[in-house]
C-alpha cells in the first residue's frame, strides 16, 4: 500500500495550507522558510490547488483521478461534486466528528477496524458515506483507553452542520451532503477542473 510520508508542516508551508486544516496547532508553523518564487504559471497554480486537496485529505493520484471522473459524471458543478466526495470519505468523517485529532490518525484508526457504518465494521478509509449513515465506534473498541477518555472528556467538538454527533454513544450521523461552505480550508476547485479538462 502506498503511503505519504512527507513532513506535514513543511508541506503546509509549500502549499500555503494552514496547519489547523491538518489538525495541528497554528503555532506549529513558526518557521516560514526562505524566499519563494512569487510568480507562478497558470499550470503551476492549478497543480498547487490539486496537490493541496490531495495532501489535506491524504489521497494519492490514482484515487484522486477516479474521484474526479466520478464527480464529472454527476449532475451539477464538477468542482463542488469533487469536494463533496472527498469530504464524505470515512476517514475524513471520523476526523470531522472529532474521533481523531488529525486525518492521518483517523485513517489509521479506520484501517485498524475501530469504526462501524450502519452497524457493520468498515476498515476502508476511502469508503464513501451517504445521507442517513450512522458512524460509530465498535463495541470492542469502546473499552480502549483513548475512546473511554473521549467519552469522559467534557470538551465539545463542533461537528460541521452536515453531521450530527452524539458524544454519549460515540456515534455520528450524516444528516445532509456537505456543501461548498463546509470545507474547512481555502481551495479554488475550479482550477482543479481546469487542470483535468486539458
């Protein structure tokens, strides 16, 4: 299985992504690095936007291309469809519900089979959730220290408006499809569409 091992903060600086979008504190990005080339070509700008989305969600090229083709075949705006598809990945939903501190951690927890979708264990991070799906921590995993602490912790993590979170049962429900304004970092999806349309 291919794995992205790039240093997160260094990549954040290169792509201009806030470390907060990756689940890291903003203070982590203290060293802005040396001078960068200011003028980018049109292709360079489009490529950066694509790399930004791939990096934030932890998707490799082949998977991303497949998602783009799926988004293109759907009705509506291709760029918004693409963002909706990447937002609905199981690893991202686990992160957005607050059951993992970063998307990378969420991906690992899903891989290890700690979550169920509608009562069935799912260990595929790229699994696409739909409206009405209930994502919950497995009964066997609830006894693990990290999940016990999560249940006892009083800190409230605000889930996006398309997700409903129940802290007491460590479960969440997809109540709507994610909209464009639910994305938690800046992205110009039209540039990705332009890049793939060439």
